[in-house]
């Protein structure tokens, strides 16, 4: 029987550097895979685009974390999954999925991965990427404008109304679950 995969969780606020750290770990560890919480945003295709842009995407309710837990359990049991793909431009799930095969090391990355007890219990090593609020805001601004087609005004408004308050309410408190805290980002 093959060994149970090692599951490494990488959490932190938006723009903290968690994706960079996850990518660096994935590159350094042969035969590993990244499973991002971002893939598991709920599908909001049943509501208008105008309504979709007002959703608080930094709240735990924005994610289908139960599906992520199911998929992670399958990978841990050496089963392949068809993980969702999400569009940050349309705020909906894509029609296609991506097949992910089990690996000896699974890197789970995301904002709120330490907030869900069932997901947290699956992780063998938990890393929290900690960065200054200003640095996180600048990184998010650059990413959202360049890669997601957002306006500066929309990024600032979202950051002030949902991103920063949700970080302090839901994400930062989960730092206490970390085995390792990486300071100054990934």
C-alpha cells in the first residue's frame, strides 16, 4: 500500500505571498501538486454579473470548502479528482474541470484554509505567510489591475470594504494554527 501523501497547508492574507511560497515549494519538491482554495469559489452563474461583483469573496461563505475537503480526501486515498476551475473575470466556475492525480506531497494554498476545521485536520504541516497590510494591498492592486482587468477604484473599494476587514476577522486569527510562520511574505 502506498504511503499516505504529506499535506502541506499554506495560508495567509491576499497578497501575502502564499502562492509564491506554494509555487516555490512545488518546484523544490519533486512529485507534488498544488490545490488552491481559489479553485473552489462557489459558482455564481445563477445571478447577474452586477450582483456577482458585490459578493464578499473574502468571507468563508464564498467558498465550497466542503468540496475541497472531499477532493483532498480522495487525493489522500490515492484517487484522482476533477477539480473545478474558476474565472476571476466573470466570477463563475468554468464549465471544464482539471484532472488532478494523487501525489506524495499535496500543497493546499489559500486565504481561509485554516478556518475550516475539517480542512485543517487534513494538513500535516501548516504554514502561515505573514506580510504587512500595506505590502499586501500593493501586491493585490498590481495583480488585480494587471491580471484580472480590474480598475484601481474597484480594487481600493473592495480592499477597504471586504478584503482588509475579512483578513482581520477570519484570516489573521488562524495564524495560531500554524506550525511555521513565514514573515515578510513568500
